[in-house]
DNA sequence: CGTTTCGATCGAATCGATTCGATGCTACCT
DNA sequence: AGGTAGCATCGAATCGATTCGATCGAAACG
C-alpha cells in the first residue's frame, strides 16, 4: 500500500474519516456548518493520507468559474516598458488578488481560446489583439476595455484624454507658444482623443511622427525632425517616457529645455534619470487599475457596471517655459 | 425557445447533429478520425445552437491539466521595473504561448492555493514568496526555480553569476583599480554568488549598500556614500539599472565617469537614456527565459529535466577606465 | 466466398469535487 | 407529552466534457 498509487481524493478522505463525501466537502469549504469534532476527524484523515485540499479543477467545473482573469496587453515586450502600464497592472493585480483571483497575461500571438477565463481586461492595445474579441463574446466572458474604443457588451474604463490634452495645450499657449509639434502613439482611441484636445488650441499643430512609448524609440523619432527643421517651440508627447526621449535627444544636440524648446509628457510617472521635472498630464494610474479590476469583479458577480471616465490633472514642471 | 436558457453543451450539439456525444467530442478535438460528413454536421449544429466550443473547465478536469503556468515574482511593482526581468518574461511567455499555455502572475500577497496550475516558475524573489512553496510541493506541482537556492524536487535554471562577476573584477584590476565598492541587491542566492566572484579578486571590496534594481533607489543609495567618503575608484553594481543610477548621481556631483570613477553593471540591457555604454556582464536573458519555459513544459510532460547554468559574458563599455 | 483489417461510431465510465433536498436527532416551548 | 425548530449529516444529482473498449460495416485479401 506504499506504491505510487494515485493521489487521494476527497472521497478517500471521507471514507477514512468515516463520514460522507458531502460532509467532507463541507468540512473543507465551510459552506455549511459542520461540528467541530467532525471537522477535526476529516482534517486528521486528510493529513494522514497526504491529501492537499480539494482539486481546483474539479471545483472550478462544478462552480463554473476558474478564478482567473485574463489581461490582453498586445505585445508583452512593449506593453510594460512604460512604467505607467506597470503601475496600472500592479493595482489590478492587487485588487484581483484580494479576491482570490489570478491574473493571466494574454499576449497577442497566443491562442487563449482554450483557457478558462472568468473575465478579460483589454488594456489599451492594437488592432490585432481584438482578434480574440468575438470568440470571448461568444463564450460570454465579461469584458472590461481600458482606453479602448466602444465595444458592445463591454464595460469601458477611460480617462479624460481630450480635456487633459487641451489643458496642456492651453498652458503652452499661455506661455506664448504658437508653433507646436506632437509625438504621437500609433493610431488608437486615446491617440485620437488627445490629438483632438491638442487641436482645440493648436489646430495647426504638426505631427512629428508616431512611436511606441519608449525612450529610445522617441529619441530615434525626433532625431530626424531636429535635423530637418525643428520648426516648433514646443513638443507635446503622449507619455512621459516619450518626452524623456525627446528631452535627451534635444540635449544631445545642444538644444536647451525649456529655454530653447518646451517639452511636455503625459501620465505623470517618475523619471528619476531626468534632472528636470516634466510638465505632464497626470492620470490616476493606480485608480484606473483599481477601477478596472473592480469592474471586472462586478461583471463576474453578474452586477451591472457603468462605464467610467476618470479625470486627469495638468502638472506644470520645469520642462516647459516661455516661447 | 428564445428564452435565456442555459448555454448549449456538447450533448445538445450531438443531439442536434444526430450523433453520439463521443463522436461530437471527437469532431471538435480531432483526437480520432471522424468522417468529413459527420464533422460537417456537428459543426453546423454547433453554429445553429450558438455553441462556442468545448467548455475549458470540463476539459481541464477530465485531462487533469489547466493549461496555466504560474510565475512567482515577488512584488509586481518592483519585479518588472527592471527591463532585464521583462526581457525574460517575454521569452517565457513566448515559449509557453506557443504550446497553448497561459502565464499567470503570482504576487506575494495573493493566495494561489485555489488556482489550478500545471507548473510554477519561481523567478528570483524574496523569502516571503517561498511561503507557498510547501503547498505547491504537496500538490505535486512541477517547480522551476530561476536563480534561486537549491530546493528539492525543483528544476533549477541559473546563470554563472560567480565567474561573470569575477571576470568583471579582473577587468577592473587590470585597469589598475584597487579600492572597489559594490552596490548589492537584497541578500539572495545570486547576490551571494556574485559577491563571492568579486571577492576572488578584491577580497577587501566595500559594500556601499543594498537596494532594488531601480534607478532612483540606486541614486538615493549612493548619494550618502559620495557625500561621506567615496573612497573607491570603481563601483560594481548588480544590474545595469543600478549602475545607471550611480552614473547619474556621480554626474550630478561633478564626478566624471569613467575618468574619476569607473562604474560597472550587470545584465546587458539597453540604457538609451545614458550617453555612454555601460561595462557590464551580459547574461542571455531571452535564452534564460526560453530555457526556463522549456523546463516547465518538460516537467509538465513528465520528462526529467537537468538543471541548467547558462554562461555570461563580460562586455567592456565606456563606463570603466584606468584608475 | 470466407476471413481479416481498419475506420467510423457509439455507450458507458470517469475526472473530483459542490450542492440540493431529505432525514434523523436534539432541544426548546407550551 | 406533543409539536416545532434547527443543526448536522447523508445520498444522489450535477458540472461538461474526454476516452476506453466494443460494435458494426465495408473494403481488402487469399
């Protein structure tokens, strides 16, 4: 009887403890009261058999939930290079974890059709990512879309891109800037909103180009712009990381910030390796993550959830100055 | 019949298609040949009923696998602040994804006992993280430990911390350095190995202090050291991110790198926002991730896996120079 | 023409729990 | 003493598939 026999099941434990299967289950789950004596016998039997608790797979099937929430983030390699994304992920994980749910990373290339997910969070991500969308809808998986376009059946969490961007533009206008350039992200819902906000103040703003939220990418992008014309007194970026890239590249060319050029970011993350504080639009990253996770929790419970748009706030730093 | 009745099951599809449950299952899984005509009927019936494929929870129970691999990373907020960690995560995700497995983030504070995991990867992480270890062993979950201490039953993937560190130290010694300081990580297996490597060459090296792999943390750490004594001609860090912090803080104080102070890192990640190339120990981050993921896959299959120690390589940059 | 082989299909067992409804018992109330 | 709660326990149904072994025909072979 010491052979490598199969792992003990709850039924084995129940038998050993001299109780019924259902009672043993109750002893573990605590879903209904069980006398202390009985629970003790069950626990003792479990310990004796080396039973390590109810099989999660079986429980999941019975309860129809997996305890796992997916988060679609496009390409992992780029998604978390920006600390803003990390801050949000952290908050999501914290809230879900507190409810005993796990967070599963869904990369674009992977096939998640075979994974049991209780809900899926779409963090801002490219077109390709939406490929799985229809499948998830068909499977009736609750969806929470962060900073994405409106999708039927999904709960949307967003920030006020447009007015944040407009407030920043107004600040630059107040400083006397008239020729403004902007570094954009790939075409996306937030990008369009932000550009609209910018153009409320500067209809003629020039697009320097688009790149990922990455220091090196931004540097590479603006190097050509600086060389060619650089005909702008201020550059508005879509993330602090991009802005940092622009500042560094400007410095490298002897362009002083903010004396010769004002640079603004977005997000409000820490950039300790810049010796100035960026003027930026601060978004509540942790709050966004918490709100997102709570929306997912509510959807899992079956509660109706309203869409949310979180406010942002202009923070004036040392990277912008008079034109 | 248009009520919000329960979702259709494979049994419903089978009935509608006029085949047995088992045949319908075969039609979807392809585990055994099914005539084209039959498959077509089943697919048609599924489409008609709005059946979205076999329930993953049920399949998981039957097959005894969940298709999910956990990765324990300590605190999310700090774990991925270093691009080295991200590079590895990316590689892991890619390999697992190619096998249809999902990657679930396990933060320290969460209780993952109720989650069905096919395997768990322990990326270098603090003591607390090991709390769940015993439970996982009891549940017979295959474990892969990356850069961690030896644990019975786990597969270990590591890099050659010691000789990498020693090679770097030798390089500094060749340059004439004799008084060397080191910025360390929290006490851990790799930290101990690296310090041992350093002391092979500089037995007397002073420990400046320990901090996370984070630019701001490193800056904060060395600022006191510089103010007090700074009695060293070279500082060896345990990550490129730390090294960047040291370089930036030195600059801020007018200390030139490498003329007045040599600084070395570890990892070999890109630091585009530094205008010099760090001397560092390059470790195969993607390779480490792939190896780790493949070890996990093998363990899931039940294959025996040998521990692996990957080689590292010294890369000499512009951040070190003659003493 | 009888026999073997092989592919397609089916029925039934199985994965390991949770949970509903029923039952027995004790204790309390009048 | 009779009636009624209420708690602890149990048996059986259920979650939704996968998979083993058996069956049935038709094709291939001697």
